[in-house]
């Protein structure tokens, strides 16, 4: 999947793509046709950089409800001939999730569209998972025959069916079909369930991982095999070293960290960092200077896990370095530094935004640290990150940092956060938004009664309505 093209943050499309609360507020005041066009564009062209983590489906579903939006564009997208050519679930996953939420709100057209796609679409398993949460037993039973028809009645087809049953995210349809009164369906599903259980047991027996009695050298060899296969194993290998290494093995491990093969070096650095070895900080610095890219990444990651005073003190010297270790030092100070490190963390934050933009991965930790240390003069940079980032998770972190550093947050960004796509951001807003704005009171009441809202958000809302809360 290609990285999505994100429109400027000042446009309706850009706001909706980011999942910002202002996107909903602007859409409700824009011409309906314009708002629906932007909404359909977002749903049909998933704007998330990490579609498996970031939330958008409930956000978009609520806007469809508010706009009384038709589902013609979603239907055309799902049943486009491209559905057969592009089986990547990221092409249709967001649309199907939006339909699932709409179905839970009582939109029968969304429920019927999900049933049709489960019967005929390529990404049928996702649609079936959505229906498993919302459809009744009769609706799910009607899908048994078309779903099973996807799997030929030969050895290969039965194996694929067993894998589908085993890997199903929501097991309800398969359990229902296993008790179907139609013997041909029930017998086949029960056989697939039994095969899936056997496959799990067999995979556990056939594990090729570490065995009791392994030596330090054997662990390093296993890690190197992962490098050769393109599957990094240094993290589990470091855990294995914890079990097999003794004090007499330290010279071998230190030497591997200094000049070993890639897999061994990454493993040794991780193990020594987790053990707070007295030489590990020098070894990490040497690895960053002389190691390959995977070794540098492993060394930096190992360093960031360290929580010792020595690691924090070394960060104060490394933070000015213009390399990966300097960036990691800034993150270490953000996580574990003291009040004396505020200027260093603020400088790292500004440099990251200036050099890498508002979506830099390093900003996640730096933004958190800015809030933790209460760096009030960082508020302008945090507001910029909040407005411009395409990551709804990073925006939520920026909102939390602003709540801790910016006195204007409660009367400003906190209000629009009540409509944000991320439930953690809505929860933050429910605790902080000033209620002098009539929109806030109305929104809090709607969130309190919305059956699709997360429990944490509703708990935060109730805290504003309780007997000890300010008048709402």
C-alpha cells in the first residue's frame, strides 16, 4: 500500500483525513455535497499511515449519520472490478469497518451491503467479522452456504477452510455454522475446526527455537540464522542469553558486542544493555560508529531501554550528536530526564520538527517528554504538531502535552478534541474542555448516551456530570 497523499491541514479534506474534531465541525457547516465528497474520498482512499493502529471508522460513520449520507460510493468501491485484482484488505477494510459501525447504529442499508460483500467480495473475512458483532443468527446462517462455496471440496480447499476457521478474528459465525441444521454445512465446519486445533498443536511441537542446554555460541548462531533469513531474532536471542549465560561467559559476549557478526553483535548489545553492564555504553557508542545499519538500530534501541543514572547522564553528552544516537539521547532525556534537562528536550523537539517535519517518529517520545517535564514554552511547537501531523496518535499525544503545558488548552483545542477520531483524545477532552461553549455541553451529553462510545470516554463524561463536578 502506498503512503496516502494528505491534503493541507487548513482544508476540509485535510482535516477529515487527519481525523481531527475540526473536520466534523467544518463538515457540518459546509455545503452537504462538498462534505460528502470529502468524506467519501477519505473512506475510499484510506488516509492512515498505519491503518492497523489508527482509528477512523467510528469517526467517519458518525459523520455519515450526521450528514444522512448515502452509501452509493462505498457500494461502487466494494464491488468495483478492482476488488478482484487487488486483494489487499487495506483497500476495503476502512469502508467495511465504517459499514459495521453504521449497522450498529441501525442503518439497514449498511447491514445489507455487508452481507452482500461477505457473500461475494474478496475481503469477505473482514465483512464477516463486522457482521459477527452486529448481525442476528438468521442473517449469519444465510451466509454459510456462499462462504463455504469459496472453498473447493478437495484437499487444498479443505486446508484453506481450516486455516480460515483457525484464523478468524470473530469465531461466532463458525460456531453458529458448526451447529447448523444442514448436515452438509455443520459437518464440514466441525471438521475444519478440528483440523485447525490440530494445526496449532503441531506447530508447537515443531518449534525450531532455542532448546535447553544451548550455549552462548549456539544462541549467537541462531541469531545469525535469523539475519540470513531476513528475520531479526536478536531480541528473543537476548532473552535466551539471560537464561544460558553465566559470569564466565561475559568476555565472549562483550567481544561479540564489539566485533561479532551482525546477529551476534545485535544480540550481545541488547543483552548487555538489559543487564546494565558497566561497559555497555562505550560498546553502544562504538557500534553506532562502526556497525552496519541493523547494528546501529539495535544499539540505539538497546540504549533507549536503559534506565540507569549512567545512561541518563551519558545522554546529556550525546544529545548534541547529529546522528541516531544523538536523537536517541534526546528521547532518553524526554523519558527519564529531570527538570534540568528541559532545555535539552525542547531543543531536541524543535530540531526534530524543523529537520523531519510534524510526522517524525522521534516526536512521539519527545512530545510525551515535553508534557512530562511541563515545558510551558514548548506550547507553540506542540500546537504546530497538533495541527499538522497526519498521525492521529501523535496528535493525541500532543493534546496531552498541551493539557499539561498550555493554559489555553481547555478553551481551545480541548473543545474540538471532543469530536476527535481517537477515543483516548476524546477522553482527554471530556476531562478538560470548558463548558462555557454550548457545543461542549451538547457533545458531552451525546457521548454519554452513544452506545458505540468507549467506556473510558463515558466515564470521563460522567465525571463532569457527577455531584462533585462543576455545573455543566
